């Protein structure tokens, strides 16, 4: 539909026309929004239309999307070809859409759909071909859909199905229909919280997959027929909270004889406890099962592991989750258990002595025990123990390498992460076989000051991230000659500097020193890491990458430098980047985007394949470019013609020279201007003072006593211009000298002393006075030479004797008769040319 507006004459648009146009645009926008009211989560890929009161798929959604969430909309009925407009879907969520009917071919065209969620819909009618045309469906979630029979679920043709979740329904029989024999890829089948009360022989005969996990938890199973599971192969079987008492549980397990299952999960839920006791013979039926692993969850009536029956000795792996067992319990001897796990069992000490009877034990995990603090007693004669995981507890202990490795000499993996505090000292009893050591997020004492890992020569993996370690000694990692991976993020280095701390780690492949507050990396700190492939120095305070720092790492492939204080990479650094580098992360740095760093900006645009997280490479300064992506910087703005550069540089150079000369000869330039306008200014300026006194500030006391008091307080009265009294505050000193001194005074008195001869200001004022009397064509300069002034210096510094004959020259000596003669001569010189005012004459006569 096109919109044509008739333009008024002479190009003037009428107000009515503008109003009409805006109304049409608003209507068009509202229509567009009504066509597609959904949230576009990933552009062109994923839409969320949850709880929008929709009754159909919005027509504004593009047909290329792969994820669509229509949950909590009143769709009610899915008719044939309902989703034909979004044929590229891979994920479809129809949770709680009030669906009660799905017609045949409702999903036609969805050849790529792999996940379908129908949770919370009261399905009453399913067409026999309701799920046809779904050749790629792998997950079907039909939780809480009011299903009561598996026969009414037409899914036999879904041969790609891997997960079928039918939890929380009304299914009363585990009799699997024939179509289950076609579901050869089925891996997860859940009947949790249904109405299954019994399992009979033949119910599971149609299971074709031997890699299946079957969930029967929270069904009230009262009876399992003998051999109902005979010949059945399962990956996992979940039977949590399925039996109302121990008698039913014991009988059911006994009748499961012949079952082949890798992992059996028994027990209850934290808020659902049905078993009143856990007797010794409860699990005797396990002897008739082909079982590799058993997990017991939420069994609180178990006091000793021996209560698990002797059948448990035939199981290779035993897991106890939130099942309280007394620390005094002894464990069965000569057991076949090679992997044992205790999770959240409320122990306070590691029961090393009790566990030492399990001579075949290879893997031991004791985790997530919030009361576990002590590890004082060590294992004895556990020659097969290779993996020890005591993570996520609250251990506060001193760890003895000697005692630990003597009791478990073949230990290879040790995980003590996420504990409270562990103290490590230097001790050794020969080379240990330990290869992996994880201590992250556990406060460590002493590492960084002493070589605490000295005896772990075979260690290839060490994680001490966020352990409060401060690396002070250069030999902190001595002994780790075979280390391949070192993670120590979130720690500190002395003076926030990385020096030769890794000198002996010559086989290191992976080094993580991120978030260590590093402000400097010495040029030789990484020189010995010839085999390093990945270096993470992100989240520090580094200003740059010096090329000599990583030039010694010839095989480096990944360098993570994000979130530092880098402004730009210098041209030399760019040239010396390792040729082997494939991944470089410089994001979240303080980039300065200007033509000054043109080479770096050009390199960044050409290196998009090398750089990681380029979207987070944004300008930090200047302010007008803040948060602009680095790759969006306009390189064309830096292309300036050579002529413009030459002219600009020349103009700047001339201006600088002028400013320097003006600053240096400011007094003289200012005085020259005054000389040029001197006559005109002199005529306009009123004479106020009889004399302007030039003197050094160090002679100020002499001026006050010998000139100011006699001349201004005795008859005849003279008025002197003195800088400390008569200069105008806030006006530049040169202006005061010219305008308030010379231009308003008849005479100039120069008090020449040794201080005077050394003063720049005094020399300038004297030169001005000499020039001024030439302009005025009269002898107006009175030179007063104080006692002690060297005549030779006087002649050499100022050449004064050329002017002594033309000006009044007075010598002052510190004797009474000399003072009298001096003042009489000075008054005579000042009286010459003086014009008396009536006020001055009246004062003289009064005296």
C-alpha cells in the first residue's frame, strides 16, 4: 500500500497535511507492534512471547527464527500446520498454554525442531498423528499434562528421541508399549511423581536402549514382581522416596535380581522422609544385582557403614549424600570399594584412620561439609589412593606433606580448594608423585615467602588462586621443575611488581596472574618461560606491553591483557608481537583514540581475526569519543596534507619564537611603546610628585630615614613617589613604574648601592630614567651614590660616569656634616623647576 500526499504550491506543507502524515505513521507503527508484540531476545534468532494473551503465532515474527517461547498464552488448540510460518524452529516452549487438544500434523514443517516443551497443559485429545513431521525431535517434556496411559501418547515414530520426561502425571502402569522398541536413542525416561504402584515381569521388555536412565522416584511402589528387571540393562535407576517402609523396600530390592545397572540411586528427599529405620539387611538384595555404583541420599538413620550390608563390598563406587554417619563408625575391611564419596555428612574431622581400612580405595571425596575443620590424623597404607578431594569444607589445619604422602604414597590428585585456612611449610621426604594440586579460595600461610612446594617435583598443575598469597621471595616456586599449569589469580606480588619469580618454571605452558594488582613487569620476568602458550595478565594496572617482555616466549598462542590501563600499543610493540600469537584480548582498557596512535588504530582494524572481544574495545578518551568502539574510529580524519602540516608547524614555530622574545624582553618592548607616545602622554598626565625614587628594596630603611622623613616633613616640603607606598595594588609592576613613577614625577632620584647594582629591576628603572630625560630634553636624574660603592664596579656595570656630568651627582656619607651638605644639595636640585601651589606656600609661611 502506498501513501501519496499532494504537496501545496511553492513547496509549503500545510499543517493539516503534517497532522495527517503523523497520524498515518502512528497507525502504521501500532499495526507493526500488534503484528509482533514479542521480545526479540537474539536478533533474528530468538523471540520471547510469554504471557501476552496470544491465541496464535504472531505474524510479525520472521520465519528464520530458531527459538520461540509461547508459554502462558491461551492457545488451547493446536490445529494442523499451526507453526508453518516458523518452519526453522529448533526450540519451542508451550508451557501452560491451556492446550487440551493437539490435532494431526500440528507440527508439520518443523523438520529441525529438537526440543518441545508441553509442561502444564491439560491434554485431553491427541490426534494419532499429532507429533508427526518431527524427524529431529530429541527432547519431549510433557510434565504435568494429565496423561494417564502411555498407549495414548503417539510418539512411536520419534526415532531420534533422546529424552522423554513424563513426570507428575497420572500414569499407573509401567507397562511400556511396543513403540518403545523403536526409540533406540532414548537415554532419559522419567516417570517421577506418577501413580505407579507395581512393576511386573514383561513391563520393560520393549526397552531397546541399554544406555537409559530410568527415573521412578516419588512413586508409591508397593510391589515388584520377582525377576521384573531380569535381563534389563540401565545406565542409572532412581528410586528415591518410592517405598513407604523398610519391609517394602527390602522385598522390592530383592525382587530386582538380574538387573544390570551401572548406577543405583536410593534414599529420600530433604523434606520427604518415609523410612523409619535403615536395618542391616535392608540392602541384602543388592548381591543379586549387577551394580557398579550406588548413591544413598538423605538416609539419617544410618549409624555405621557396616549397616549397608556385606553386599556393598561388591560395589565399586559408593556415594553418601546428606546421610549422617557417626565419626566413630568403622568401615568394612577387604572391601572392593575403589571410589568413595561423602557429601554434606556433618563430620567435624577427616576420618582418615577409619578410612585406612579400605585398601583398594583409589578415589576419595569428602566435600560440602560445613562442620569439617580438622585434618590432624593422616591415612596409613592407602597404597592405591590416587585422588583425594576434601574441597568446599571449612578446614583450618597445618598440612604436613611428609605425613600425607607417607600414608598415600601414590597420591596424584589433591583438592583442598574452598576451605578456610591451611598452613604450608618446607618439608620433604623424597620426590612425591602428586601431579595436580588445587588450593584455590583457601587462605594459605607461608607460600610466597618460602618454597612450600619444594618436594613436589612431579607436580604439573597448581592452582593457588585467591589464597591471600603475597609472593616476596624469588624462590617461592622452587622444586616445581615439571609444572605445566600455574593459576594464581587474585594474589599479590611484592611492590606490585613481577620480577624473576618464575625463573625455574621452564616447562610452564599456562600462567594465570590476573587480578594481582600488578603495575610493572620486569623485562626478564618471563625470559625463562620458553614453552609458555597461554598468558593471562588481565585485570591488573599495567600501562603497556613492552616488546622485550614477551619476545622470549616463541610459542605463545594466547595473551589475555583485558581490563588493564593500556592507552595504545606502540609501533615497536606491534612489530614484536610473537608470530605464534592466535588470540589477543585487549578489551576493557583505557584506550586513547587519537591520530597520535594512528598506527595502533590501523593495526586494530586489520587484526580482527586475532583480537578477542572487540565489542568491548572502546575509547576511554578524549571525552567526545568515550565509549565509542575502537574499530569505529574514523581513520580518514587523520589524513592531513603535507602543505597544511608545514604551514601549521611554521606558524606555530614563529608564534613560539615571538612569545619567547616577548616574554624575555617584555620590559623593553613595553618601554619602547611608552617612548613613542611619551610626549603626548606627558602633556596629558598631571605632575603629582617632585621625585620618583629608584632604589633596592634592601635599602628601604635608608630611604625612609634619609630621604622620606627629611624631604617630606621639613620645610621646604617635597612629595616623593615610593613604590612601597604609592604604587597601585593589583596593577603590574612595569605599569606602576612607567605611569605612576616617571610620568607623574618631575625628577628621578636613583639611590645607587651595591644592592642597586645587583638588582635587575633597578637597572631597568635607571635605563628608563636615562631614556626619559632624553625624551624630555632636560636633566632630571639625581644620582645618590651611597658610601661603600666601588667606583670600578659602578663604571663597569652601568657606565654611569658618562651621565655624571649631565646629571646631579651626590655622594652620601654616614657623618652629620656630610648629611647636612647632602640634604642641602638635594633640596637645591629638587627646587629647580618646582612650581608651588597655594596650599604648599601657605604651609611654608605657617612654618
